[in-house]
C-alpha cells in the first residue's frame, strides 16, 4: 500500500506525532499538519564523508501534497535538506520556520525565501490550533541570531518537544519542566535531560542506519530502551513505529 501523509482525524483533539524516519516527524492536532526536519534526500555531507541513509523513509516526498508548516531545527544536512524543502515549497503551501543560518543558505540555493520565517527563541506562533515555541539547544542560548533550536508544540493541554539535536538540555527548557508529555530526543546525555525536564514519555529518534555512520546513528533500539528504562523506571521510553500516528 502506498504511504501517504494527511491531517489525521481529530482524536478527542489530542496532539499526535508520526515518525517518518531518522529525525523527521509529522505533528498534528487535527487542525493542521507540521513536518519537523524533513530529511528525504538519503545522503548528506558530514565530517569529510557523504553519509548514506540505509533506512530510507517509506513515505515518498512526492506523496506529501498538503502541509501547513515545516520546522527546521538547525543547518546540519540530516535536518536541513534543501532538496526536500524545494519540493515541499512547490507542492504544498507550507511556510518554513528556521534559524537565520538556514534561511541564508536557502537563499543562496535559490529557494523562495519569502516562504521562510526566522525563528526567535521563546517567540511563539500558531499553526491551526497548535502553539509552537522555539527554544535554543544547549549551548546556543547566547548565539545571536540563534543557530540551533528545538520546538515546543502545544495543543489541547498536551505538550510535545522535538529537540533537534541538542547535546543535553538548555536551562531555558526549565520553563516546561514536568509539563511535557512527549520529549523527542536522541539517546545522548539522557539522564541529564530526563532528570532536569522530567518528561512523561521520551521518544527516541536518530537511531537509523547510515554508512559510514561517523555521527550519532546506527543504534540498537531495543538496547537503548532497556538501558534507559533501567535507570529511569518512572519515565516511559519509546522507539516509535514509522508512519503510525501516536497520541501525545
Ligand atoms: Zn542530526
């Protein structure tokens, strides 16, 4: 069956997320559709190598015909995929929200930057009935303009945070300490983040297989779940199935 992506049915107005692959997620509360860090090109340049994505998404980008907003967390090639953004600009009405460093690069590549909006830390906006607030990644609090962010998405009393690739937590995240239902993060400095932010559920991303894999990837999902579940028994750890809407 062909995999498609559309706004899901409203589940009691619950916020939902859907894992596409690697760091790419769709988020919706039934009112609009967000795509976070859409990575579809299957390769990116990193540390002197071209990294090849072996666990490619089942969802084809050409099948995404409607999307209200795209959120880009930072400029690394597995999160900022200019070819994917080019296609999304052409086939959807999406507005792209990103740090200025990403927008500057997109301009050089000839993308239509009139459809881009620069993110500013702690300055929220709405898409449908979802409120989106960017927070700096750890170490980016004093960088101006901010270069790396994550996104807090709120709707119907539920909160989800996609941290991009943050190397630990930023003190600014303490604003949602104990109030976040699902924290999407890579399995890196997990104890620090979980102890400080106290999410109800941790959703792991960034586990996919890449070759040569000279960055944070190629992780054994079962091992990560067992390990972190052992140290933090009160937190629920999840490696989401792909292409399934999950209520937050
Ligand atoms: Zn990454």
